[in-house]
C-alpha cells in the first residue's frame, strides 16, 4: 500500500501535517458524537418497516430454528438474523434492532478515518469522514433495522485487515483478513463483491504477496462454504444466476445508471450536484497515491464485472444500499479532491464541506422525509390502536399475510401473538408455510392506504368488506384496514381463496402492493392445484 515515506496528497505542507495531526482524532470524535446524537434522537422517527418486522419475527425462533429457517427457506447472509435473534430474546424489539444499526453505523466512522488516513492523508480523511456522515446512505441505514450498517462496518474492517496483511504478511495477519472476510459475507451476500475487489487489487498492485493471498483466499473459500450454500438458496428464490437477460439490470448502460444512483445516495442525488461532486471525486482519485488509486478502482470494478455477467430475475432490484461498501471510497475520493482544489486557500475547504453536507442532508430529507419529520401523529395513533386490537383478539394459530409492522406492534403487546407468516412476495415459500399448518388458522391481512406507492396515499381508508361478506370481519384504523376471516380457513386452498378476495379489495382501494400480492397468491394456488385457474372467480367450496 502507500509507502511510509510518501506524503499523501491530502497533506500539503509541514504546518498542515502538524495541524491535522493534533486535531485529527478529536475532530473524528466530534463527528462520531454528532452522528450518535442524531441517530439516537431520530431512532424511532421513521415508521416501522416490514423488513424490520421480518428480521424480528425470525429472531423470535430458537437458535436452531433460526439457522434452519435461514439456511433452508430464505437463504442469504445469516449474521443480521443472529443480531435480530439476540435483540428479540433480550426483549428489546424494534428499538433494540435499530440501536444495533446505529451502533455499527457510528463504529464505521473511525474505520473510514483510519482507511482514509492511510489512503489519502489525514486532512482528506477528516474531510471525507464529515462528508460520509452527511450522506443519505449513512443517515438512513444508521436507523433502518436491517443489515446494511453492519455490512458497511465489516467491509471496512475486512479492507483494513487486507492492507495490514499486505504490509506485514504472516499467518496471523492473513488469518485476521480471513476472519473479517467471513464476517463480511456473513453480513450480506454482496460481501463477495468486497472480497472480489480485494482480489483484483492484489493481482493489480500487490503481486509480491500473491502467494500468501492465494492461500488465505482458498482458506476463506473453504471456510465460507456454509455461506455460499445459503446464498445459493437466496439466488434460487429470486432467479439470480450468471448470464445476460436479467429483467432488472443488464448491459453497460443499466450498470452505469445503477452506479450513478449509488453515487447520488452517497452524496447528494440531484443530477447536476452529483455530476459536480463526481467530477471533484475524479480529481481526488487522480491525485491519490498510485496504490490508493488502484485499491479504489478495484473496489468499483469488482461489482461492475459482477453485474455485467449476472442474470437477475424479475423479483430482484439492486438498489444503492447494496453498494453501501463503496460509499466510504466515494467520500475519500471526494474529500481528497476538495483538499486538492483548495490547497492554495484552505478556508474554502471548510466552506465547501459545509455546503456539500447541507446538500447531502437536503437530499436525505428529500429521499426519506420521515427520517427527519417523523410520521404523522394520526398514523402513529392509528397504528397503536390497530396493534392493540390485534394483540387482544388474536389466536396463536392465526396465519398472517406478510410481515406487516402492525403484527410487530401486536407481538410487542402480546408475546403469544402468532408467529405464522405467509411471505407476500414468494409463492414457493408461502405455500411451504401453509402446507405445514394442520389445520390452517384464521387469515389476517392489512391494507395500508398511507404507503407512498399507493395511487393516492391518504391517512383514512374506506371500510370495504371482501366477498362473501360472511367469511370476513373488517376493522378500519385510520389508514389501516385489518381484514380477518371469522373462522379457521382449515386448508391452504381456502386460505389462498380468502387472500385473493382480500387483495381484490386492496386493488379497488388503490393499494400499491396488491398486484404483487395477488400474483403470489395465484402462483401458490396453481402450484398447489397442479393447474392454473384464476382465484378471482368462485370459492373452491362452490366448485
């Protein structure tokens, strides 16, 4: 990596070396404190999300059940579910899960600083750390109770471990890289892209350590077999493979657009602002030391090559969060570019940093307003009322459709609330869940009129009863319509029929998710029956 005798571009004079040296870690500590206060204050601002509910519901299982569920049914990286399991069994629920996201997000800040000090010098690293904390990717995923801040933190640890191993060599150093790499792929399937970037960098810039790197890489490959197998389960669910023709991402233009979107969420996503910041980052990349530049390029090229060769199914939609491990490198290049461009007049650096952070926060506000404004009081009250009704009137064998946050609220109020959930976007897994129930309990569905993907989001919903009306009971709570069958549905066929009738109500009310949900129900029914009749007609009991 950067030789000890080199003077990184981010430090351009003896006085600035001294200044950044004295203030570097106190300034990083101040950034950490500001980020901690913001994330702690806003921890419950954003409304609960179904993916957070999913993690906590799976976390309610015993540890063997959780491992079986992840490895056999869902696939993907298990480390986040282990964190959710610990949170759920300690009784902390959503607040605890989000606190873990905030912890790993905050822990990533000094890691960005360490990496930046090594790659581009302390002044550029300090600048980059401040810019990184202002980005939507950091602010949102520092609150969102999923695996992305965990993935970010572990990807940085893995990269720092690689650089240490390349410097020192030896079994201990490479063993640390293997351990960090395994943790990274355990946190998210895209951890393989982080390791791919590491491999490209070694081949390009550090062939002097190639033999040791190959041995360590083979060890990681073997030790990671359980993770590769769970990733294959996930890939099978979403029709991901190698080859062209992906429905969501395919071809150079689509990959370029995806990277552009990720760059916007790592900075400020308005077109001309992103263009200006990417241009400054390009300057910073060009002026970085050679080895540093090669590492950053290798980390970007690895996912590009993967996406160009991948076939992504129609249910797969990569988003900027999946490339969160690249956000620190974007910030480092941008920070180094700003330091380079302001080297003759340092006060301009502070002015530009403040202006860019303001743009980043504005973009985060534009992107996810409730992160700053909280959800409306009316919606919070309606959600609490609906969750309380479910908690007090539920049965342990009720069959829930999707991981709706109302179900999480009901579980927080009643620990015996049902844990039987039919996934709403996976017909194969949905059918597996139903076929395990003997008999199938009452069905429960939630229609939310306030979601942003609805035709007309609103805080009140009409009370519409599915047909036949004698089959259902319906309660409206503000924007939430809770629909439940009066009795047990008994069979998967009857449950799917009731689900289809409910989704048709959702379609009539302009609920955005109902087309996806109805497709899942119909596919599961066709698989169950062995042929493809529409569920929009008569009840199976009338056939």
